[in-house]
């Protein structure tokens, strides 16, 4: 999930940069030549910063809760499928033993039992596909919720802080180098967590 969320957040950031610039360009401060302005994160009159996506996703409680819930559901699905698979293997083994020992009353009865086991195999595959699809759908919905949560926060944050650009940084995927003075990750995480109310457990 982390990789898909990273990709989602990076695409969000690309849209956000354009959006934030459009919102703030009209209110951009005049270029300042002072060192104070430069140290405050301005570049030729533009106030810029970046967010480390890996850190954000690891520390944002909403994302953490979503990941934990998905892990739990994935484990439940795996346990369910493993149990049914073991039950099927037992029945297959019993059928093979009975067939080899001529324990069926007739060939017709053996064929009926064989057909029943084939149907169980098909049902198990259908169940597996269904559960995996449900997990994928829920993961996609979680990603959308996370996306919306971050977008909503960043819109307000940008207005409050007056940034023109906020970039994302994941390894070397987006920024080859960024001075840590421009890193606002922890501040963003703190703001996101302050707005997030964890569900009752």
C-alpha cells in the first residue's frame, strides 16, 4: 500500500503545485533581496518548501490507521483462504484413497464425488478472487480518502503560510537536492494529526 500511496501523493503534488501557484500567484510578495527573506524560504519572491512523502505517510496517524486496518483484513482473508484450502486438500486426499481402494459403491458414485470436489475447487477460486477484489477496492478507497484529507489540509495550510510552491520528496524521485531549511514535513504532519480524529477501537 505504501508504494501506491506514494505514487498517489506524488501525482497529487503535481496537481497541487499548479493549484497552489494559481491561488497564490496573484498575492505573491514582491521580490526581496534581504537575507532574512531568503532564510525564510523565498526564492525570487516565491515562498517554497517541500514535504518528505515517506515521513509523512509513516507519521500521519490517518495513514497509519488505514495501513493497520488493511493489514488486519489481509491477514483475515489469508487465514480464511488457507483454512478452506486445507479442508479441500483433505477431501481430495480422502477421495483419492477411496478411489484407489475401490471404496465407492459404483463408478457413478465416484464420478459424483469427483464432480463435487471440482466444484469446491471452483468455489474456492471464486471466493479468493472476490476477497482479493474487495481488498483492492477498499485500498483504492482508502487512497482516495487519504488524498482528499491531505489536499483539504494543504489548501488551508498554503493560505495560512503563504507558500507559492510545496514540492514532494521521496528519495530522488522528485528532488535531487533540497536544503533541510525548506523541509516542512513535520509541521504538516503535526497539522494533519491535529485535524484527525482516530476512530474508537
